[in-house]
C-alpha cells in the first residue's frame, strides 16, 4: 500500500521494503520522507493570489468616476435623511449646502433651527454647482425644504466631482436618485 502526504506526494519510509529508496542508508527506524510542494501547487497559489490582488486593487484605487459616484451617493443619503425626518417627524425639515458641508434644519415654532448633530462634511472634491426646485434656482446657502405631507417639489442638486458632472434628483413623490450628467 502506498502512503501519500497531504500534498499528494508519495511518502517513503513505510515498513514495506518494496518502497525503500534504493541506495538510501537506513538510520535507526527512520526513513527520509519526500516532503514539499510541487511546481503546479506553487503556481496555483501564485495565480490565486494574483486574482485576489487584482480584485482588491479596484476597491483600493478607485477611478474618478467611482469616487464621484460615491460622493454623490453620500450626499443623496443626507438629502434622503432630511426628507425622511420631515415625513416621519411631522414637521418641515430642510437641508442647506454651504461652507463645505450639508446642514440639516428643523422648523420649530416660527423659526428654523440647525441640527448640528446631523452636519455632513462634503468631500473635498465635491462642489455644488446649483440647486433648483421646480426649475427655480435656490441661492447658495438657502434651504431645500421638505414638508411632512410627503408631497415635495421636484428638485435637482447639481454637482461637480473631480471634473465630472453629477446630480441628485428628487421628484414630487419623494424618490431621490443619483444621476450622471
């Protein structure tokens, strides 16, 4: 009976004399074992490692388009949060974009109060080029307002990220999506 190691190589040193290596000196009861990896096994490991590195490099070194998509998506989530806060909080909520951040506002009494706990710093590469609501431009720093009734005005937040034009669009039904322009 032949014995093999975990790598599939034949193990020498079985007590049966038919498997002894010719000319090998016997030392005590131990025989030398043929142990190690074959060239094929080493090449398979190198190939698998190369595939893993190639897949990881896509996430470790994203291109401009991927960076832009992620930054626009992050801003879209902040806008969705403002919309949801209005819907589920039962009072008007707004979001403004100024000084490199998106700021959430809540309407309390007769005045707008900023919610500093929800400030979102905008990515350094992201620049807001315009905000429109129902086709009318909203000046920089002014608020984009969401009402608790769930029916909002269509809006667009135009962005430029690493020279690429993107936008966050919202419709009257409350749907918010990121689009590449």
